[in-house]
C-alpha cells in the first residue's frame, strides 16, 4: 500500500470522526448541522468473508455427467459458428447438444437407471423416483392448468396426449412439434433448433389454445435440461438476484427451493416483494468451473416468467433449474370495502406473448460467471447498439441533488428550497476545480411544489429554486464538466395529485387502482407516454434535454385496463424512456440497460441462505459501456469495505447532496435523508473519489477478462486492456506475482 493511499485512508477516517464530533456537539447545543454517518475501517471477519456476501474460491475438480449420453439419439445437424451439434429422440422430443470444442454433452433428459443399487452410478442415500417423476424427467413440456381455482399438473406422457414431429426446412437445424395434451386440452407448437447463437426453444403465442373448463395456468419447457445428480458433477447456477449470486451444487438434505419472478413482483396481481429482484432476463449454469457452461436468455416472455432452482435431495436426486411461463393467475376479489368478504377467481383472459429461450454454450476460460456476463454484454451491444464509454483520463462522479421539498402547513403544504440552481452551480464549479473529472447529476424536486407528493409536475419549475433564465443557463454549461438529468417519476402519480384523472391510471386484476406504494399510484402506460411526451416538450423551454427515471426499477406491471401482458408492456416502458434524448435510470432491469447512465445499482444479492456467493454479474455485463454508479456513499456503514467493493465490481461512486441542512427534511417525504449537506461532505467526496479513481481510471472503457479469488477475501481482476487490479478485503497482507497488497487495500498493475 503506497503512502498516498495510506494518507487518504487516514484522512477519510479522521474526517469522519471530526464530523461525528461536530454532530454530537450540534445536538447538545441544538444546532442544525448534518449528521455524517459514522464510517469504519474494520476488516471483515473470516466468517463474513466466507459468507455469501462475498465470492468464494473455486476448486479444480474435473466435471463429467455420466447420466447424459448419445445412446438412442439421432444426429440432426451442426452449426459451425456456435460449434455445437444437435441430436434428437423423436419418440419423446428429448435432445442432446454436443459442444464440439470440448466434446461435452448437454441433455434435456438423463439416464435414471442408477436407481438400481447394483448400478455403478448409484450412490448411497439416493432418493430414487416413481413412474410419475420419471414421466416428469422426460417431459419436454409440463403444463399447469386450473380446475376451479386450484392448479393441476400434466406431463407430456399423460394418456392420450398426441404430438407430431417435423424437421425444420428453413435453414435452421431442428424440429417443430404440435402437441395436444389430453386432460387439460391445451395445444401448442414447440420449436427446438440451433443456429449461430446457440440453442433455442420457441412457443409462438398464436399457437397456444386452451378450453374454458381447464384454462392454462403455466408451462415449463425442458425443466431438466442441464440437470446433475447430487455431487457427481461439480458446478453452480448463476442467478441475476441483485448484483448476482451463485448456488453451488451440493448434497445437503433440507435445502429449500429457490424461486423468484424475473423483473420483480407484478403490482397488477397485487404482489409485493422486499427482496432484491432478478434484474436480468438470464440465468447460467456451470459444469466444472472453466470447463463447460451456458448462459440462458429469456428473449421473449421474461415479464411473465419465474426462475426456479431445486437442489438435490429435495424431491429427487437431481439439481435442476428451469423457467416457468405464467399465462393466468388466480386472485382474491373482495366483495366489500372492509375486505371482510371475498371470493377466489381465475384470470379470464390468457396473457399473450411468445416464448423464446436461448442457450449460448461456454467452454474453458469462459465457462464461469464472467464469461456469462460477457456473453450477455455481447447480446446487449447487438440488441441496443450500446456505445463504449467515452475516452476519459479519470472516472466521473454521480450526485443525487434535491432541489426543493415541501411539508405540511396550517393550510396546504409549504415549499422550500434545498439546493437552488445557483447553489448547484457552485457545487459543480467547486468540485470540477478540485479535480473531479466529470459530474453526472440527477436533479430531483425542481418542479413546482418540490419533490414529494407532487408527481407528475414537471412543466412549471419551482421559482424558489430558480428562474427560467437561471435553469436555461445551468443547462447550457460545458458538458465536459457536468451532465444534468432532470428526474421524472413516470409512470408514478402522487396520491395527492388531483390533476390526473383516475381514468388514466392502471388497474389491478381486481379492478382497483394500482398503488406502487403509500404515496403513489401508477399510470396506464399509454397515458404515461402521452403525458411525458407533452411535458418533455415544455421542459425543453428550460434547456432540459436529459431525463432521469427514478421509478423504473419496480414499474413492470400488468395493467388490467388493457389486454397487454407484462411481457408486452416492456415495449411501452422502452418507448416511455426513449422520449428524451439522453436518459439516466436508477437500478433498472436489463431491458433498460441501454441508458446513458445507470445509478444506484444493487451491490449485494438478497443473500438468501440458498446462495453460496455474491458475484458482480450486473456490473461486469455493463463494464466499458454505460456509466454505472453504486448507492450513495454518504449512507455507508463501513466506508473502506464499500469503496473496495466498488473497485472490485467496477462501479463508480455516488453521493446524495443538498446545499441546505438535511435537518430541514424532518417531517417531509424525504425524511429518510439524514445527512446530505454539501459543505459537510465536500472533503469526503474528494477523498473517496480520488481513492476509487486511482484504481478505476486505468480501466475506463475496458471490460473484464477474468475475476479470480486467490485466497479468502483476496481478488484479482484482469481487464481487456491488460490492467490487473487486486482487491484485498481481508485483514491480512497478500502477495501475488511479485505484487504486495496490504490488508484492506488495492493495487493496480498496468
């Protein structure tokens, strides 16, 4: 650790101690100085570093899967670009994929002859199975349908189910089958094929039909693809939970099933969740780290999909991971306002969307979560034409800035400024003069009435914040210094805002206005698009050309005033976001990862006990492209550890600021902001920025090549420009390849 870094670290700790002392004095003398949250520089314990808050070391165990062979399968063809072959068993539509680079065989089913204790593949303690489960193992499609308000399951092998088989003749290597389930009467077309992008499953929406008495609830395609038996095949499943997490295959009884909806809970179905979301429409699997793996992308239908992982020794001997596509839900309809009387109903209309699920196969050094993230990055670049970060010699800094707020008064609400246009310009000038290379600013509460309880209100700007001429002047400054994004909360509508008709709001399945939270309803998305387009045109009179969306992370919902499914609503949300020339989005789902700036991304997973590791899938997938920021640094409890995590994950620093004291925010909608005054945080901003910039300035625009855990809490990140960054979370000093890395520090090797 060099002298400069030591001095910076000491200064950060000493400065924080001084601020805390100041705050204590202020409380005693009844002053209004901000509290600066106490930061610490204590190394995590060994048990913490071994927990799923961090990434663990890998083993070099060789992987094989003797339960999947080519016996009984017919060769269909190969794709030279994807370097894979496809084999099929026409009797049950099961298939095999051979990765030609390694010879590894992936299967949609597996051999369960091991149930015989005399079989060499039998293991002591195997659960075994019955014929019902064996039918499930072999089913290409499993249907759930409603009988009344209860769901029942039907496998492909129910008596009387029929299907045909046709090889594709349109240049794709694969087959199509029309399947008629005998009990539920559900019918669908299933396509399985390979091309240069990998393996695909498809079910066109127009091919799906059901009957009134047994309506379709959901379907799962090839649920046992990639399944492994107990500990026979080492590896893990990557889930995009929060920033990313790994579920490692093991042999422990009692582990529960992991199941979570892509893109969060559906407010239209009255669902709520306090856990980290599945932010991306993907999951991945590794059979032997740096040996064989795949990334599965739900290209169509993710808005109505649920990811499930079932560990071995829970229902069967297999570790299996699958995606379920929902087409109908049951719900509670209350019959009176007090909600004391209700009935259970089933959604009448089927959600309409195509299913498309794609597998890209990975091998050798790419068969890991870094390879998965880079594969997804390639997809995002192609899909959204992402552009590389602009060339800079230093990283940028994000500031959340509150312009104005309001609080209850004797009559109505009183609006007051927290950061005027003039004060914001002062902050910009001072930070740029003190070697901050560039500022990305999200400006909140500039509309008439301030931040809380007013949205959407963006056409009349609050005079207490600045005049029209002052706003125009602020927005015309040199963009090499600062980019200012004006926050809009579309599609939210404040509960207290009476200017928006309830006819323009979205409704739940039980025909109630959708409440996003205690303070906000949500728009019908078509109405939100029209309203924002009109507002944005008027905002441009103030020089505004960049918008920040602060409600995107939990806004994917089914609006039952329309016939659009949640999956189809993604296109409307994208249309809403593209009204502005440039956009910033707070912790968005992957269908908005084309934003110019992304902030407040999750830095942890939901840390369920099912997880073994946290991994930075989210940030690796975006490295080198959109500018990505973490949560506000003035809310850290262990500053040094969080700054190291930023450096490790390639995430830039952020602060929440006001020019006035946060004391003024008591009894307002922003009362959760307890420390934000710029004057109190100025020194910390500069020191923390310099600390992170010293590491990440060397990899601006670069992408990850590898991320290795060399020892407990000791990380080595290798970038595409050849730079290596070591991060040491632990309290021990380490040395690697001649580079010394002190405890709780980092080193850059160019």
